[in-house]
């Protein structure tokens, strides 16, 4: 100890001229901010842990979603964002009612796990009892003669397998999106579907459904995958004898209620340049706590924006948009576009595919601005992210960028397990892998930092043609 003290004194005495100069800190750069996020980002976790704990489920248009917005406003202010606001809009609000019940009355009496689908009607508390007609997919349902489902319950099955890029959603999704409407047109009293999901838990996957213009919504619910498989086997064993189901679903429409879009900014050095827009959605279905869909997305974009700010004030403003209500009809995205369509956005990005790692980067300017595309590709390669050849289409919450025909980037996440959890009671915080969450923040920090410091227009020339998103 004595020796150490002596040595320390010797250093202090030997260097009096520099004793008051703090040791040189490495200049904060985008690269080291991204590296720090990868090593130990706590900001994204703080957001998603906080909102799932203090607010929980945030069904669109309800008082719970309003509490989520108030929570997010406070969080953004506390984390250094400027111009934080909750921009109100009105929406048509649907709530799920009592937990759904489905039971087979005959020939094999037993109960099945079911949850109502968004924007569907109530059976009334007494429920309805009717014969079930099975279709193996939407194409079979479409081929059913008009009127053939009068007084019956349609059961539409489907198969969904996991895919890294989530593309199976495009094939399996129509079962949820349109089957109830088609069955209603053919006279069905109600519809049940096999869940659009890849897990084998007894958890129904809810989600949005739409009825064609002029078709009165009917009751409709999702059966859990094991229960739907059980019902399929019943059809095989019943050998043509009728299968009767009692279905009790009691959702309600509350009419017009107020929702809102929460926004906040890292103000750039040149606020007259169009901003970089980062989006997610704050609402969730009622079954889980909205951790992966989409608390994680809001956490990732907010953490990345604040990391970029720590590397020095960016040239362009970075705006975060936490859309208030996405799940029941893109209300927030549409309202934001309507309110801000005349304010050009430089580029839009959205995070709404869970918290698992980013593996590919796509843009819609790969051919028109190859220098910038290549610069981003080179910067994210060290995180294991490859450059894709697909044309970025943007997420559901950045309608404004598509409406403006602007620049888009998709940071593709690994979706292999996303549809195990999507829209189920399993969408909870414990499903988030913090190591993969940090990789997201690191990649987002790197990409957003490059975009926010890009002086030239990002989209040069017309964007490549893009299809609307379906997530
Ligand atoms: Zn969702
Ligand atoms: Zn979502």
C-alpha cells in the first residue's frame, strides 16, 4: 500500500501542469454509440419493461391505450426528447367483451379455446348454437355456393409454418382477414378459424378482420391451434354426421372515442431539412401486455434516436411516431398522414415485428441512390446484417411516407418465432431476448445516424414500385 501511495504521489508531483485537465474522452461517434447499444443498451429495455409493467394491455381507442400514451409522453420527456405531443384523432372503437366460449354440443361434447376477432359482432350473452361446416382454406370457402351457409357456423382451417422473413403471414393471413366476411356473404351465422399463428399452445390468436362494404359483421373467433386440430379430427370421426357448436362471443362497439399519436423529436442542426421519421404503434390487443407487438418496436426506435443524439446533434431532425391505434385499422397512421401530408419526410422506417435480431436491410432507393444504400449496407455488416434485393415497402404506421412517395427502409427482423406469440396471451415481456433487443438498437442507431446526417435528398428519382404492407 505504501509503495502504491508513494508511486501515486510521484505521479502527482511530476505532473503538476496537467493535474486539473480531465483525462481525454474518446470522441462520441455513431459507431461507438452503436457498439455501446450492442454491449449494454438499457434504454429500450427501460421503455418496454416500463410500459408493460405500469400500463399492460393497450386495446386501441380505450382508456388503457390513453394511459399508454400518457406514459409514453412522460417517458419521452424524461429521456431528452423535444416537442413531445399527443396529437388526438377520433376512431371507431371495438372492445372484446367477456372471454369467448366455444363448445361442441354433439357428437363429441367438449369445450374449445376461442377469442373474438377484432371488429366482429356479438352472439349475445346466450350465444348461438348451430351446425359447423368445415373448409380447409379460404379458396374452398370462396367456392361454396351462395346461401349454402345459411344458419350455419363456418369453420375455416389453414396451415401456418414459421418463416424467418414472416412471409407465411401473407399466405395464412387471409383466413383471418377475409374469411368471416366471405362466410357472412354466403349466409353464415358466425365464423371460427384456426388461429393464424405457429405455436401449439392453447392460445387463440386474435387480430383484425374486415367485412366487405354492405355486409353486416357477424360474430367470428379464432380457435387455438390445438383446438382447431381437434375439431378437424372430429370431422374425420363424425363420418358425415352433423357437428354442432355453441359459440358465445360478446364484443361491443363503443362508437367514436378519442385516440392519439404520440410524437417527439431529437431536433437537428438544420430543422429546415425534412426529418427522418421512425414509427411504431403503442396499442396492443387485450390478450397479452403488448411486449413484442409493439412495445419493443417503440422501445427500439426511441433508444436508437437517443443514442444518435449522444453521438452529437444530428443534421436532420429525428421524429418518433408512436401511432396510437394500429391493430384495429391503422387509425393512427391514417390520422398522422392526414394531419402532416404537406410536411415532407426525408425517409421513413418502422419497427413492428417483435424484438428478435435484424438480419437484412432493404431500401426503396437501392437503384436510384446506390451510394447511400451501399454506405448503410457497409455500416451494418458488422452486426451480421446483409443487404437485401427486395424493395422496402415500409410498415403500417408510415402511411405518410407512402402517401408522399418518399424514401423507405425496412430493417428486417428474424420472424421465426414471432407468430408463436403474435396477438396471444403469450405476448409478454419475458419473451423478449435482451441480447437480440440490443442488436436491434445497435443496427437502428447506425442506420438512423447515417440518415440523420445525410445532407443530400435521400430519395433521388422515383421510388421503386411498392406494395402496401400487411403486418
Ligand atoms: Zn399486431
Ligand atoms: Zn404490430
